[in-house]
């Protein structure tokens, strides 16, 4: 087999142009598959990095679904009775968190920042794995007492306190044109946090919201924590069914999960990469047709060589194997060069676009390489069989 491969390399040198063109087709095809799958994997990884690892076990439920205008739909109130009933009725729930949003204008000296503040329950930020750069989290006492404390994002802190040292500073908050004096007790560390913002976010105790803004409020958004991340997809389905039963109308509320969104993005990217890879393999097939033409011409040009080998006792199988090895050698070499070229170009693309994290799919390299060799064998089979069936006398006569 090794001798056949060496002979194949020698024969390639006899038809440089034809061999080069077929080899180029294989290289381009394999490299295209590597580049496409690499970009797809890198894009998926970038999206996952943007979401971060926190909040993957949470399901968000908010009022105002796509059927909210249906007159027959019953409005679902996110009150304490619903929280208890949901916890008892839906499986795989670890804890249910309620939160509300309120428009805030926060002023310190001559600087004012306007943003939506989120009224949260104690332990919510810790549960979400949102780390503090400085300061401390809210306590149960802060919630019960309705303390006028706030935790702010890094950008808000930079805007209000350019000199730093935000913790402990007093600010004036305007909510519904009513002024309140608040104390900054923490600044969030900038990090990827899915559905929460660690840069522009402003967080206050929900106890303050219920005492000073809206007594006995229903929640704007429910955050349901699953017992395990793997159960999020099923939990989305179960909560959707539960809310449909409560309202009597499908789509009365919006139910989302970051884990489900990531899974959907991964599926979409995988489908797109597969489709583009299929288009890229056309160049491999074109290269295979070129290889078949080369082998047909080669068989014609080397009739006397085939006749001599047969006259010396070479079996039809040996002749067939010789030409199959030659055709497979082209795609074997092209596949290896294509993988190297694809990885090199993928690295170059990642280098130019610094926001894309580098990711190569080893499976794509393996599959494209094996497919390229298969193309060489498949398209070289017909000329190889033709060569093995040549009559020795006719072959020697040319």
C-alpha cells in the first residue's frame, strides 16, 4: 500500500496542472467546511459568554403575553396567593422570587441619572450570582423595614461618583415626582448576567416599594428558580400550562428561560452551519469529478504500463487498487492541506474580529477529512475498474 502511495505521488508529477486543479478543489471544500463550522462554534460561544453562567436555572414570567388583548382572557395577578399556589402546583420549583420596576431619577450633587430601578427581595442578587465590587447586599431586615438603600451598577456608580467611593454616599431619588433620600450600600461588579444588568442596574429592597410606592403590590415579573438547570426547559412548559389554565387563554403571559433561549440559539446556529457546510461540500464533489476525469485520462495514457503489469502477472485487483490509491491520495493530501488552511484562516478571522472567541470543531475536521477521502475513492472507482478490465494484448498495443 505504501509503495502504491509513493507511485501515486510520482504519477501526480506527470500531470501537474490537472492534479493541481483537482487538489485545489478538495482543499477549498475542506477548508470551507472548517471555516464555516469554526465561525458557527465561535459565534455560539460568544453568545453564551454574553449570557454568562448565572441565571441559567431561572424562568422569567411576566404579564402581557401575545394574547393579552383577548377579551375572554382572565388577568393573572402575581400576588402572594399565586406564589403559594404555583409552588404547590408546579413541579421542580426551588424558589419563586417577585420583583417590580419603577422609574427612578437618582441625583448626587449636580449629576442626575435616570433609569429603571428594580425592587427585589432579599437574597435575589446572591441567588443570581451577581457579585459586588464594593459594599454589601440587602438583608431581610432591610426588606422588612423598607430601608431606603440601593445597590447600583458600575456605569451608574461611575456617572454619579467619578472619584469612586460610592458606598455610604447619600443620594436623592425621585419616584413619581416624590423625593426620597437613599444610601448607596453596594456597587455591582461588571459581569455577564443574562437578563440582569450589572452596569446600568439600580436595585432597591422590595419592602420599600411596597411601603412607600405601592402598598401590597402585585409583582411585575416572577423569577422561578428550578431545582436543577437541566429541568428549565420542562419548567417553561409546565409554567406555561399552569398560566394558561389560570387565565383560560393560551399566551396570556410571557414565559422565558435563558437556558431555553441558549438552546434555541445553539440549534439555529447548528442548522445554519450544517446548511452552509453542505453548500461548501459541493466544491468537494466538483473536485471529485475532476479526479475522475484525471484518472480516466491517466488510464488511457498508461495503457501500455497496465498491459506490462498484467503480462507480468498482476491481478485485476492489484491494478484496481493501484488506481484507487492514486485517486484517494489526491483527496488525502487535499484533505490534510484543507484542514491546515481552514484552521489557519479561522485563526486569522478570529484575530481580526477580536470579539469572537476561537473555537474549532474537531468533529468537523474529522468528518470533512474522511468525506474527502471517500470522494477520492468513489470517483476513482470507475476508472480503476476500467483499468483492471483492460485486455493485456490490447493494452500493450496501445
